């Protein structure tokens, strides 16, 4: 892996001549703490102190209410129609509607649902393994509830939510027939990392300690799964060198007491790679891990320190992350300020299914690999075409005009700007995290932008009030979206 060249520490970022608080850095912050922002929102960010902006965005995430529970939040199979086809159709409709609502929340709700999406790919469950809307809702509720909350309590609660109990087989883990699956993933994927601070003996005795969550009504599925005392292994277990009559809650307490350093470094490393740079900076991760431990595993202080640091705003950390398909498209919608459209959001969520990003069904228990893994020959073609199709969707719905693209150019360049080279450069620099490397690249962008009208139109006649400016912007954005730089955020 190549070296992370970013400098600076977790000291608060203070704008300077070398590191100005400008459009590039405001966009960087919006793309990492949320799903991008439109030009008016970026201007608003630039009018405030960056540290204050981060504090506000974190606090908004902490204060944001959970999604309203649907009427079917606690339904069991007996609450559905008796006819199997009707029942299945209703279940599918509930799942699709909830997925669309969550995609809308991810697009609009800033850091809280940026983080809920992150945890969806950390505490992985697969809808295919349980297919109960009520269990889906309860799992999703935890993702939102603890998105920027206490990680220790998050781990405690997620392990006994029905979706997880079923997916990782702990509902089958009894004193009579132990199943080690969840115990292994609790350490290997959810808290410590592979082969980091635990032994096979720890896994065996942890599996024994977390037995008993087996009280499920097999004749009326999708209801609660409760603790069944007689199925719990009441014998002594030794976990992390500590011997006792341990149960489920004891396991979580022992884990966070005796492996605090390993947990903090593992989780902060994962946060760093996702939100700062796939190339790790060990000193920064260790500093974040110390904050995590000092705050008793509260996530908000870690996120505040990370996003407000001089290290985060270093040029070397800008434009280093390849987002997933859904994140890329939601960010594009926000940055162009396209109006809300549930049909389009549904299409975005489910078109990505064909390219290994299926909502509520990550690749496997380890989640989507992310970053470079998003880019393959087929998926890159899909990402190019999807950007054009999104613009085409709005063009079709608005008839012969796509005025918002003209408005976008005017907002960036000013209504009085008549130089296509200046206008195209501003659009390029807005949509790409870093400037293009060569002047010839900007010249090509200007050529694409101008191509709608004959060259002689640009001898003093043309301006941003022309009828087909929207088509010029359309073609320029399509050109930008096909550049390698566009895949980075």
C-alpha cells in the first residue's frame, strides 16, 4: 500500500494561506460528513468557521430523531394475509418502501444517516436470511439510534436484535448444541479485527456464554426473540483470562474492559479509512483511539475531532476515497440540487444490486470491500451511464427544458459571465475534488461545453440566457462524469 502523505495532527484546523477555507475544502467536508451539498449550502458553510460547522453537524446528528416507526414495525406472520401470494407481495412492498425511505434519509440527513449507512456495512446482516419487515425495521432502528452514539451499547444491542441472531446463527446457539458463528464474528469483524487479542478458546467460551437467545415462535415468525434460561450454558467460562459464570452482558463488559485498546484502534482505523483516507496514518488513528477510550466509547467526540482536524483538511486527504454506487449517485443529486423523487431513489437503490451493492444485503458478513473494489469494467460503465440517465430522467420529466442545469451554471459562474472557458472550469472544479492536472484537460471541457452552438456564437453573442444552455451543461457534466477523477470523493 502506498504511503499517506498527509501532514498535521488532530489539532483544530485553522484556515491559512497554505490551507484556506475555500470551496474545495467545504466540498470535501460535505462529501465526507454527508452526501455532498449544493452550491448555496457550500456558500453557507464558507461563511462560518469550519470548526463551528463540524460541531454543528455532529450535534445535529446526535439530536436528529429516528425515522417514524411504520405500522408493521412489530408485525408477525399472523398479521399478514393468509394467502401466501398476497402475504409475500405485502412483505416485498414494505421492504421496498422502507429501503426507499432510508435512501432518502441517507441523502438528506447529513452525518446521522451517513453513519447509519457506514454501520450497515460493519454490523452486517442479510435480509435474504430472515425476510421479515419487522426484523428489518428493528435492525435499521439500531443503526440510526447508535449511529453517533455509544459503541459499547451499540455492540450490546445489535447482537440480540432478531436480524443478527438469525443471520449469524446465535438463535441456534444452545447449551445442548453450541454454535460459534456469532462469537467469532463479534471479535473478528465487529470489535477487534482478525486474530487480534482473542484465542480460539475465547471464542469457544464466548459462544457458551451467549447461549440462550432461542425463544422464537417457529409457528408465527417475525416476532420477538427472547432469552430462554434453560438453553443457556450456566457453567464457568474463561474469557480474556477471566473466569466466571458469564452470560451475554458479561461478555460485552469483559470485551470492552480487557480489550479497550484493541477495540478503539480497530474501530478508529476503520473510520479513518472510510472517511479520511484508505491509506492509514497510524499516529492519527492512535490519537483518535485515545479519544474513543477517554470518552467511554462515545462516537461523537471521535467524529468531531476527526472532521475538524488539520489532518482531515490536508490536501493529501482530499479526493482519495472511491464511494459506492449509491453514495456516488446520492452525492450527485445533492450537488446539482435535483428535486426529490422517490421513483428515482428507488431505482438508484436497486439498480446498484446488479453491481454488488444491494441494500440490506452486503456481499457477506465482512461487508462490501469498498473503495477500489467498486471499480470494475462493468461497474464503471454502469456509473458513467447512470449519471447521464439521472440527468435524462429529469429532462424527460421536465419536457424540453432542464432549467436547473442552467441555474447551476449561473450560480457557479454568475449570470453575467460569458466566457465558456471560465464557466466550464468552474463546473469542473465544483464536481471534481481536485483540479484537473493539465490546461489541455480544461480546454477539452470547454470544447465539450461549447459544442452545442457554432463557434461564431461565442464572438460576443452567446450568454447564459441562451435557450439550450441546459444542454451544454448536460453534455459537460456527462464529459466530467466519464473522467477518472470523478470516481474519487
